[in-house]
C-alpha cells in the first residue's frame, strides 16, 4: 500500500472515518466498504472506483480492493480532489438546527440518498450551516431513512460525534418515532402488530385518531403509528397485513388504495431522542400535512351531502 505523506494528510478532506469492530469476520475491503460508506457511495461499483482512485485509506495508507479488513483497523473515505461537490440547490423546510444536528421536514417524492443527484443528502449543504466543531462532517448526513413517498421529520448529523451517538440510539431502539397515516377502512381498536419482515422481528403499535365515512372507500381511518423496530417499509407492510393498506400505497395496496395525484398518506410527525452533545431529551413535532386534513374534510363533506 502507498503511504501518504504528512503534508498530504494535512491537506486532504476526510469525509467519513470508521473503526472496524471486534469479532468482524475475515473479509476483503471491496466487500466490507459498501456497508460502511453506503450513504456516500450507494453502489458496489462506486466503491470499487473510489478504492482505485485512492479515496479509501487503511490506517493512513491508500488501500487496495484486496486489502483485508481486521479488528481495530481505521478506514477513511477521503474527498476526491478532482470531483466537484454535489450540491442540489433545493429548498428544504429546516425544523431545527444547531452546530451538531438538524431536523428537516422531508417532502414526499424525493429520495434521502442514492445514485440520483436530486436527493435530500445532496440538498443538505444548500440548506444547512456547516458545523464549526472540530469533528464536523464533510457533508451533513441523515442518520436514518424515509421512503421516497413518505414525508416528515428526518434527523441529520452535522458532526462525527453526533453521527456515532445517534447511530447507537437507533441501534438500541431508544429513539421514538411517531407517524401519522390514513388507511383504507374502519379500524375498530388500537392494537399491536407483531409480524416478522424478512425473518426479522418487527413490531408496530397504532392508535385511532378518527374515522370518517367516504363514498369511494366506505370508511377512512386516521391513525397515529409507533414503530418499535425499523424494518424497511415496516408500517406499510404491517397495515396492509391487517387489511388496512395506507391510502396511496401502490406497492402494498391495490388499485382501490390509489388516490390520484395525492401520493402516499404517511408522514413522520414526531421524533424523540437524546441530543448527542448535551444528552438532553429532545422532542420535535410537526402538524400532519395539509393534504391529510383537506382529504378527510372533503370525504366527510361529500358523504354528508350524498346522504342528506
């Protein structure tokens, strides 16, 4: 492996650092790196190219695709000096921001991160102030995901400390998230759904907020949903499994669940966590989207008009 001089180490920008945990199975960097640098390089081929460009360091040395990963090894993704920073000039609703974290209200129809240029990740530098902390991240980084069609609160780390601490809170399931949703049919009682997803335990609680009559759907139920685990599409899968698919869900619903032009009626409306620097309890909440309220009011009005 090539060794970087002290001069070069002082001038390069480190995007992300990772220490390989104990008891990691024997694996080559080419297979290991995609998992730890997923937010920054979302494809295996992209990771291979980054390694070949010398963008990944192993204990301060330029790594190769065949480099073996071992316990305690320091892996660092560094900025490609020839690459222009990707900044998507797209205005986001910033609900909260300080020098360590931010919370944005993600609009529906935009992906958090991925191969596309038009992502939340690429829009964050356009909307947030760069952290002045010594461990400030190269780019603000979301610490969890929301589906493309899901709107609502997205927690973002601005420092390495915040990224690690919030990651631990998610891993320990101490971060509480609440969602608002509208589902098809009349939900009769609050309940807990325990249904494994891809052979992994998954638990969702929900409470009924209101039920309205609807000419098209017979009834619509507005719910507050509390996922206790964070499996992919968990709320959507669980609600469909009990016969109440989310309104607008094209994947787990059917043609009757589509409300043309309105998208998915699922919003992350509350989040509770410990601030990663002060460790003070932090509770952030937004109102449910206007489209939720207007739809329920319109369906109720149409029902009443028809049944007079």
